[in-house]
C-alpha cells in the first residue's frame, strides 16, 4: 500500500471528513561560486509528505519525511482537533482535475544532468564575467527536478514532473574610487532557453559601468527600472496588494479602487500560470484547483485579485487557483497548508526599447538593481528601497556617469500613475526565495531620490 493509500484509508477509518496528502520528491544540484572559483557542487535528494485533515470543519495539518510514518503522523495531528475552532465557511477540497501538460515546463536533460555538466555551466558563467577590472566573482547555479503528487479523499489524483534552472553572478570591483558590483541573472524551466554566458556578460557590464560613481543629489528624477529591479518591486511591494485576503481585509492600498483606474492606461499586470518556460507555470494549483489567467490590472484598471480555497471560502467566493506551496531554492514543497500567491506575475511589454526611453529622458537615472525593498505603510502604499550598484546618471538623453548609492522612498499608487514608458525587453526574473515575474524595463516620473 502506498503512502497515499495509507493516508486516505487511515483517515477514513478514524472518522476524518476530508484528507489531502501531497508528496514532493526532489533532486537539487547546487553549484556555489566564491572568489571566482567553483567551491562546492552539492546534490540533495529529498522526499516529503504534507497532510491536511478536515473534521467537523476544523483543519489540522502535519508534515513528515518518512512514508512509513504517515499513519502515526495523522494520529498525532488528530489530537489537536479538540483545541481548534470550526471554520463554518469551509466548503470542501477539490474533486477531479484535468491532468494536462504545458510545453516548456519539463526538460529531461535537466532531470538527468550530471555534476560535471553543472560545473561546466557554472564555469561558463564565471568565464563570461571575468575582466581585469573585476576582483571577485560570486554566485550560484541551482538545477531542480521534482515529482509533485497530490491526492485527496474526494478522488483528486494529480501527478506532475517539473524542472527548473536558475543562475546568478555577482561581479565585484575595487578598481575605482569605491567598491562597486554588478549582477547577472537568468532562470527558466529548460536548458535550451538558459544562457549561462549572458549571466556573466550582464554582471560584468553592470559592474564595469558602475566604476567611479558620482554622487547623486537628492531630488526628483525620471527613473528607468531595468527588469531585475522591476522584479524586486513586483515581489516585495506590488504583489501583496492583489491578494484577495489583503484586499478583503482592507489592507491593500487599492482596497477601495476595484474596477477603477489605478495606473496609466498603457500598464497591464497579469498573473499567467500557462506561459511557457515560466518558473511558476502550472495547469493545476498546489491544492488541486485548475489555474486560470488573471488580469490584475488591465489597461490601468484594477480588475482581479488572486486567492486559494481557504481565503475564498471565508468570503463566500471561489478560488482563482492560486494556492502554492513554495519550495527552496525553486519549485514546490510539501507544506501541508498552501498560501495564496501569483504564479507568474507579468508586466505586458510595451513598444519602446530601453535605449529609446533613455533618449527621451532629460534628468534621470537608470537603475539595474535594488536592495532592501519593503512596504513602509502597506495600506497607504508607501515603500522604501535602496539602489547600490548598477546606477547610471542620464542627462539630456545620454548616460553621463555611473551613480553612487541612493534610497528611494515613494508611494505605489502615485508611481503607477506616473509611468511614462514600458520597454519591449521582457525577461524572466526571480528574486531569492521570492515570487517569479516576467517583466520589461519601466520608466516612471517624479521619483523621490535620497542621496546616501
């Protein structure tokens, strides 16, 4: 009898109304780069089980790494039912789901990749970022293959094989007046679309172009955020405002703006779980609901939110299929209780090139990288972030110098209505332990800049 059969049979025998069991079998290869050298190649194999139990509309959960321990784990979870309160709004786990596959989410070459091949890819990242003006190169390469299985007592039986690859290089230089750095990053689901060389080239370019930065005076600027920095804003400032839970609790800065204009007309934000090669792409969410494309902002108008079963049921609504069990460094986990989050947060491409946006900028900054990004006052939409490297000073349509560190303290609703350009250079971005996004560069006006 399989672990799934044991869990479902045992839970029924002891009077559990609903049982859900998820299994994640994972193979992770990590290559670590320090001081311009590969210092570690590590492979981890794991198998985890998460179990959610519902009895009298009370919800309990348990996690185990031992398939032979499933029945005991269920018994231990049952003991806490007496201390739980009923969730009268709960309407049940999903039933059967269509098990279909999206192209570009599984690559046999990644699943079977050897440690030596991983080392070759990482070395290519190092080689392409090497330069006489660069003193140190650090970074990592993560390749993940996983088998995700989900079953419940309502007859849902889902199995999915996935692969992921992500690489990052941080190039550092002490060549000029102060130390500077540059970052290169790429991620995806297949080896064919992954360019190790481009990661290194991007890191080298940002680092070298940041040498001998000039002080930037405090004031307001036109700012062009490159894709990696836009991804940071999407993950840590924008996304939470479109959570149905946050929205319904009046904790979103757009809670009173549904079906109203919250951004310029040329700005559209989509959660698309079906895009090929997207880090979060899937046809079924992590609790068994079919996924659908959600237009969160359509031509500047707030159109939709995202949710899972629990948050939707609480307000008498239906799930949008946005339950996820995020895993580290990529992929899924066997967390017993999923959270609600976007799958692939996408800013739709514009028609301008980044070069055209620069030419149209009289007094501005080009920002390639953000750090320490967080919401200062989420309900108002105030946020703060720091740009430390990858800053270029733009004057009269030309890049004049690299810039020193600055802090940005601004407001999201204001910024969305001050967008003046959207690039055509859309790319996959994923911040460390955060949400995947696909975005081009974005230009916004009257951004408050504080010199550090």
